[in-house]
């Protein structure tokens, strides 16, 4: 998972999403992207430079689109759990007490950190 997130950062770090590909038909861009994702590296190396560059651009744009969709899905997943937490907090008295106890414990730890040790 960590390696996949690092690769995602590398892909978005290329900055190719800002390039205008409006002159190329969308169908052709997606065909190049599919080819770039499925082809082996030696096959791609044999292509002329303009074809390699076009395939790279299309592939990066497709990967960035997937990353955006994944990010939206993860954000939605987080919103579901936050909503469940809030609803449980409102509805469940023992759960509220447990949360309050945890908060008090954390506040107590924080206040202990502010004690001036030079007075000892």
C-alpha cells in the first residue's frame, strides 16, 4: 500500500494533467492510455519518440483520473464513518461517557506535560 501511494505521488508529480489534449479525440487518448497500461516496456521503447511521449501522457492522465476517483471514494468512506460516530455519540449515553473519559484522560496528560520540572 505504501509503495502504491508513493507511485501515485510520482505520477501526480509529473504535472502532465495540465497539458491540453483537446485537439486529440478522447477515444484516441483512452486507447493510448489502455495500450500504455497493458504493453511491456521493451515494446514501448521500440516506438518512435512522439508515440512514446503521447502514450506516456495518455497513461498518466488515465492514472490521475483513477487516483481522483479513488480519493473521492476514500473521502466518502470517511464521511460514512464520521456520520456513524456522530449518530452513535448522540444516541448512546455510555458511548458519550466513554468519549468524555478519554477526553479527560488526554487533558490530564497534557496538563502533566506543562508542569515545570525545575521546581522539583
